[in-house]
């Protein structure tokens, strides 16, 4: 599916930004600089974010933060991101 960005209207962008204010996003990535940059960008749009840099205590932190969205690096040094996804879903 492709999108024609010429048809994206200002109203649509405002709707997107308004909906981000209700979203809690957990970012799991071992690259701290990338994680923090992405987190700050999303926070500027109003999202609540939480960065996790490893799999240690991930399940507890995911339960405490209760994210709507998880952005997950699949190649983490201590555990596969796919395995972590299974852990988070439980």
C-alpha cells in the first residue's frame, strides 16, 4: 500500500498529534542515544515514553508502564527481541 503525501492535510496531522497525547510508547533498544532521540521526538508530539535498554526487569517495567505501543529492537545483545515480545505479551 502506498500513500500520497500530497493528500495529507493539516487537519490529519493535528488529529495524529492529538491521538499521540493519549499513547504510551515503550522503546526497547540497546542503543541509548537512538532510544533517547526517538523518545524525545515522540514526547515533543505529546506521547508518553519509556526507554528500556536491556531485557533485565523488562516484564516488571512493561507491567508498571502499561504501554499501548512497543517499539522493539529485535537484535539485542542479551536476548532476542522476538523472545522479549513473547515475555511482554504474557
